C-alpha cells in the first residue's frame, strides 16, 4: 500500500488579479499545475513549500486559499518562504504537521521576514525533534523552503540552510526521516545525504537556470513533484511539468 503526496512550491502570487511577474500570470500557472496534477492522481495531501505570496499582502493569502479550495479539499501543509510574512501563517494559512498512513509530514520554517537567505532557529529545530519524537512509529518527510545543501548555483547556494552539524546529527538520531523536500531553487534536484533523499522541485511559475552563477531564468515549463510514500518507508518520486511554458519571460516585469 502507498499514499501519494503532491509538492508544489514558489507560487509567487500577487494580490491584484491582473498583475504579472516576469511575464507570468502566477495564479493562472498555479491553476494549470493543479489541474494537470490532479488529473493524474488524487493526492492524500499537498505540500506547499513556500513563497506563496510575492507581495506579502493579506489578500494574497486569501487568494491562495480560494484557488486551492477550488481544486482540492484534502489536507494541505503550507510553509513560508522568503517572500512570505510570518503573521499570515497562523491565520489564515495553517502549518500543522500531517499524518498520512504510516507517514508524518512536518515543516521546518527556514525563513525570516524580510530576509532572502535561510534562518533556522534553535527553537524551530527543537519543535521539529519533539514532533519526530512523538511520531517515532511513523516514517517522516521534512518540508522546508530553502535547500539544506548546495545545489551548484552559487547565487542560490548563498541562501541555503547552514546548519550542517545539527542537520547531520538530526538525521542520525531520527532514522525515520526518509526525505527532505524544499523549494526556493525553482528547479528539480534529487540527491542523497546520510541515506536521506533531498528533493527540490520546480516552481509553479518561472524557473531558474541550473548551474548558474547569477540570477538566470530557464525556459522550462512550470512543474511539480509527486511523492509516493510506501507503507514500508520506501520513498519514490517523479517531477512533472506542463507540456509547454504558457508565457514568455519578461525580465522587466517585476
């Protein structure tokens, strides 16, 4: 038996329905991604790994909730990214851990309001470990926004979570953790760290160019990641995309 979980990330929604970003109607691409993904399978949960808003406005988060509710009524774990504001992740957006079958889906907040790079507090790490302690009978996926390792893009690598010693110890102490999924990088990545799968996903809107040294955009279409969670702890995954990119990049559109 297994459960399927959908990861989407870096939505970059705006309050104004007519606003675009880098030439993209980000709400439209989010809906295109949801429609395609949900035509493939009905997930047991959705993970949204940050940068929900681009403009940090309260109405943007209600817009996000409306879009999600129009397509999916199951459990959603939503996390803040560097473009988000903490105050909106108690209300209206919720960040409580989810239990799905034999699995725990738990978030780690890597953002600090107004800061691009990662910031993981000792308190948030303690909360994460307490949650893992409470669910030692379940396999676990940790979801966060920033990557916990370098990905080969120097300008993005400067933003990563820099708690290597603490993370290494956590993965040793909690062998129930099978994967860490994240956003921020607007591109897929799949690597191993101490037997744990580290998975970055494409954005639901515009993409960043792999192996770039400065801000660079890729012309690949919006995408998403499927996570297949086997009852025995095996994690399988697949990145999918829209067939074509629905918008032309406009670097002057900010």
